[in-house]
């Protein structure tokens, strides 16, 4: 079964940290760029970050730059989103997505509306509250 499975969400106080994982099964992430998205209640889904299939290029939304770090371990077939200095406005369901890319695009990624994922995870809830 081809799927992405997120884990690592939960309840954390403002200023705290969480690490989200996105594990792929049925396919290898070597050939896929990864994007993280989030959707807060009553808001549209927004792109948070992306990483190229090679793992060598990353990009972030301004709202999380300097606080979140995306990474990818092709050997473990898993991507991660390390979230530090969390704020209440980071509360949302977080989704990972995978887009297959060709060799020419191994070192670039796009996120948000520009990304055209082949697979989506089921989402994991992140709640930042005191």
C-alpha cells in the first residue's frame, strides 16, 4: 500500500518543541520532494516548508523561518519537521505530501499551492496552548 503516515503531533506549551515524522511505505522517498502543510480551523491549508528529493535544498514560509527545520532521511524513508519556539498560531493539523520529481529537479522544491503532490498523509494535530 502506497502511503505517507505522519506522527509526532500533540499538545505543547508556547515556546516548546515537537518533531513531526512522515514515513513512506510502498515507495521510496529518494525520488520525491516533500512538503509540509498545515490547516487551522476555519482557515485554508497553507504550505509550511519543502525539501528537495536530494535533501539538499529547503524552503520555508516566512511565518516559520528560523523556528522550523525540515529534513529527510532517505535511508529510513522518512521526512521530519522539527518545530521549535512554537506559538499558539502554529496550532493546526499538519500534513506531509510527496511529489515525484525527475533527475533535473532533484535539488529544488516548491511548496504551498505550487506543489502538486502525488501522495498525502492523513494529518497529525499540533496544539500549542498553555
